[in-house]
C-alpha cells in the first residue's frame, strides 16, 4: 500500500508541509491524502474517516488547532 502511494513529498518534512498547506487552504480531501493511506480495511489507515474528521474540525472552526 505504501509503495503505491502517489501523495507526499520526498521527505517526511516535505509531506508535513504539504499537509499543512492543504489544511490552510481548506482542502480536506488533499490533506487526508497526505495523512492516511486510502484503505477501508484497517480503521487506523482509513482515509475517509480522517477526511471526515478534518471536515468536522473545519466546520467547527477548530482547523487552526489541528494545524
């Protein structure tokens, strides 16, 4: 799964920077792609749940605390 992941930077720091940029611009779908792999089999890797959580945080005005 990780080998086929097309998102993220060349380094962990670059991936973190991309994640934060996506959060700051309000793109929760893109942010979730930097944060979690796209799988529905293992809950801790489930991108949809993370995307929903980020959208909830955004709607509740908590995205700055996430960043």
